[in-house]
C-alpha cells in the first residue's frame, strides 16, 4: 500500500506467479504488478512484499478484480493485516511479511486518523455521524488526482465496515 513511482529507484515489477515456477506466465500482463522495493538490500526479516516473496506464488492476485482482495483482508487496531482464509493469512504474514512493524505502524497511523476524524465529527455534531458523511469520507480515500494516500485502503476498509453496520 505504499506509493510507487515509475523508475528503478522507487519500484520494480513483481510477478504474481513467480518466474521460476511459471515460465509461460513470465511476460503475461495479467501476471505483472508494479511493486514497492519492499526493503530491497535490507536483512530478510526487514524485507516485505515482492522482495520477501521471492520465488513463492500467491493464492490471490491483488490486481485481479475477480479475486476481491478487499473482501479477503481485515485490519486490527494495531495495524496488522489478516485474512480469514488460513493459506492466504499465512501468505500475508510469512510470504509477504506484511505484519512487519514498520508496515503495521503505517496502517495504524491511517486507522488512527480515521478514528480521530470520527470522534471529532461526533463532537462537532453532538451525536452520531450520519451515514452520508461516512460515505463521503470513504469516497475521499478512493477518489483524487490519481495519487492515493499511502495505506488508504485501511481507511476505505474501516469506513466500509462501519457503513455495513449502519442502516441504509
């Protein structure tokens, strides 16, 4: 969920299905993803994303809309990411190292900001925040000028969870 910019100093091409085991998919556009450097050059325990993934394959492709990644993951208040599916949960933690303290702290910061917004809105309004304001806040995180705020999907997920508990 980090921001990436085109260029070898800021991003690399990840293969959803690793090249070592899926040579026929090596240049398939459906198999290629832009990815952050993921701690490249750092010790293995500080690596994440594609750098940590190495020659492992992933169960679900984050760029494939049919895989519905957003519905497969959830976040905890401490910023950790989990999946209900045991295999995918293991891949998030072990293969991609997405619960690395740095990443957890980044996600927690986004979540804390949304929770602070909610508290401020309740105080300003003097009661419950209307559903329409939650929708508008969620839409702020998915709209924009093409550059999303890093880790904004955490806010989108939390706001979506909150909206699901509110009457339509």
